[in-house]
C-alpha cells in the first residue's frame, strides 16, 4: 500500500504542477476563462467578473504550490484536504460546463492542451479517487527532506510563483501556447485540419468601412498592428509610447494599423486625443484577446508570420 500511495502522490503532484504551470505563465488567459464562467449565460454571477483576475491568480498559485507540497511531503493532511477541495471545485465547473454545454473549453491546462468538458470531468473524477486514497492513507506521506527544508522549499516556491505572475502581467506570457505565438504563420493557422475541426486561427478579420484587409496585410512584409481590444479598458499610460513607436515604424516603411473591437466613434476620439498616426481596423474582441495579452499591445508581422509581440511597456525593445 505504501508503494501505491507514493505512486499516487507523484501522479497527483506532477499533474497539479503541470496544470498550474501552464496557467501560471499566462494568468490573463485564466482571467478570461473565469469571466466566461461568471457571465450571465453560464453561472450568472456577474458581480464576480471584476475579481476574475485575482481569483484566477489565487487558484493558479494554490494549485501549483499544493503540487509542490504533496511531492515534498510538507503538511500532508492540510495539503491533501486542500487538493481535494480544489479538485471538487474543478469537478463542479467541468460537470456544469459539460452537462449544460456552456463552456466548450474549461481551460484546465490553459492553452497548452485542449480537452472537452467531459474529458476534463472524467479526468477530475479519477483525480479525486487518487486524492481520496491519499487522504485515507495520509500517514504514509512523509517529508522527503529533514528539518525545515520542506518549509523553506514551499516558501521559496511561493515567492518564485508570485514573481512569475508579476512578470507576465507586466510584460507578456513567458511561454505562448496560442496560434498567434511568435514564429507562427497565420495563413497556415487558418488552414482546416484533416479532421475538419475548426482551424487554430479563426475569426481573424481586419475590417475597415469597406472590406476585410486581412488577406492583403498578411501578404505584406512589414506590418505593425497596435492592438487595443477595448478602448475603455486600455491603459491610457501606454498611448504616448504607442504613438512614438508607431511613428518610428512608419518612418521605416511599416504599414501600421490600430486594431480594436470598440465603436468607431470612440476610436476616432482616441485617435485625435492622443494624436495617433494610424487608422483603426475592426476585429472580434475574443480574437484580439487571444492574439496578445496586452491592451494596448503591438504585434509585428512579416508575410503573415508573427515576428515580435510586446506589451506597450516594452515597445522600445521592438527591433524595427
């Protein structure tokens, strides 16, 4: 039985660490997912939407930290009970998503691995069985290090995880699992897979008042897209930096457009207010949120290939 407990301990710990890590490097993605869960069409808990980001951060850090704690054997009773509670929360969310067909992707593994709600639900059922075994035989879970070392590892891990969260929120995700990552070609991403499923890049249109300019822009060599998915939520402190880097790009022969899902009247006002040297195109808000975790942010394209992406705070580092 001891061997089984140790095996389950490693499986549970590794799974929680992996699941937490792929979300830790992109907490904004989890924020969007919880906003979807809290929306009127799903759980109808709109009052929680403004707190989606801190809720996501707490849950992500708890998830990966508990994975570390179960592996090193720090406070086993507290750790196993906490793992059970978190898994029960995930179990309810995935069951609700699957049974009512509300959220097609639960975001359990961020953008790294896509599972259907039912696949995730059954994964959580198996996980709960493993955790219950650990709970029953918790006396077999011993620290793998002596003295205060497990406590030190736990607190150092917590500090490291919080640093990563702060870094990616200030800049961009450390690892980008999405179809718009640097090095990805958008035309290739638009091709339908052989199984007929939805292509990774979809709903990508860059519309002016007359037509979709996406096919034209994806053939150009030097394109800069200034992405502001929602002007009302954009960081106004970023507009001066955006203005300067846009002017620099234009001088170097780039085709520069702003891209937003906001109303055209609001875009005109923002263009005049901040003296922005480019016109705006319209794109779906969800697509823009997927393209870059910044508002505003900048994406550089070369014949449809993503060459660079920067949050506004880092646009001076763009290689033009």
